[in-house]
C-alpha cells in the first residue's frame, strides 16, 4: 500500500517524546527513524529545540516530536525556554512517549510525570538503557513499581542504542494513533531546514569536544549557506557568553576549532551527499543565554506555543 493512498485502517498522529535530561530521548528518535536526526552527547540538555521526525510505513505515519529534557527550573532565560519547549508540545499531540532510565527514578522524573498526568493523553512509559543493567533481575520489580505510578497505556523496556524492543514499542504506539491520512509526503523525515540541521551538527561536535569546560554557554548560528553545483559553502558563527570562553573553543593554535570543523564537515557532507566547505568563527555575545530577545534572534522559538 502506498502511504499517499491510505486504507481505512491507516493511522497518523503526533507523538511527543518527553523525559528528564539525558535519558536517551534523541537516541530513541534516531533509532525509531532509522537515521540520525537529533544530535546526541553525554551532556544533559543537549537537545534545545523541538525537532519533528517523520517515519512513514505501509500502515502508519508516526510524527515524533523530540523535546528538551524537562528539569528543575533554572535561573537563566535559556533554562526557562527549554522547559517551555518541552511542556508546550503536550497539548498538541495525540500520544506521549515518557522516557525514563532503567532502575533510576529521580525528582525530575516526578516533574515530568506531573506534566504527563496534566495532559491526560495516552502515554507509553519507555524504560530505556536496559542494556546497561548489571542487575538484570531488578528490572521486573522496577517495571512494576514505575508502571504503577500512572495509568500508562503500556510499559515497554528498550535499549534505544542497540535497537532492542523498538519494534514492540512501535506496535504499541500504532494502536494508540488515530485513524487518519498522512500529514507529510512519505519521503520527508523532518520539517527542519538543512541550515538548522547543519547548525545542530556543529553544536554537537562542540559539546562532545568541550567536555565539562563549556557545556551550555554556546550556540551556533548559520550566517551563510550557498549552493554552487556539487559544493555547499557554509559559514557558521559560534556564539559564547563570555570573552574567556572564546579561547577555550578555539584551542591552542586553533587546533580545537579546526578539529571540530573537520568532524562537523564530514557529518554535513554525509547528510547532504555533497562536498562542503565549512568556515567557523567564534564571537562573544555576553549574556545571550539569559536574554529572551537574544534567544529569539538566535532561533530559540517554540513551534507549539
């Protein structure tokens, strides 16, 4: 069956992926889609934007919305934005995937659960990272405990990284989607532009390279994106919060920035299937992460508000 001429049983709906920071929401999205869309790192709050990931099959179109991790309210405007970006999705979707980490439930998970209960939507509890468990027998009691915290439509243990049990998760999700025609063409995987995705790739390489030195005080803006036949020329600005951070990003003799640029260029070339010439500059915009207007100018806008 062609997804553009669905049968009466064809299903389509919006699915929010929510959870506290660092439980593997973006990794889950990427593996459900079968390709990388959301950037990942070991740092909490890597995801800063709502990202639509579209998976079209013969029986359904799943429109996933990856969201920033819901966390205790921080003092900066960026923290407030991240929480709004996550919670504002819920009133607009059909189903919720609430992702938690196996054998670990925190106060921030309770905060997410409050939002889920308030939304009153069909919700699947996804217990991720089961591949990391050393104490396997402890999983069943944990599933029973967390499954009793809410009237979940299903509780599904998975390893997003290893693709374990994702087919079962998709089956559970299919049953909860409304009968509807697809929202998007079957070959579309996101609503985001290639400029946005290129900026996210650069930011991912920065977060992975910088360790604990500068995890959240930077953002990336694409200033130039020019296509010349098989070549794409991209100019990206890396904004940092304070002058001293600029030297950290550049590194000794520019080596760190050069390495980040090489890694990002290779990923962007793989995404576009074309040769890329990538230039990176580092500039200071003091206080950008605590300035609502600056955040908007740098592309921090909630699509679902």
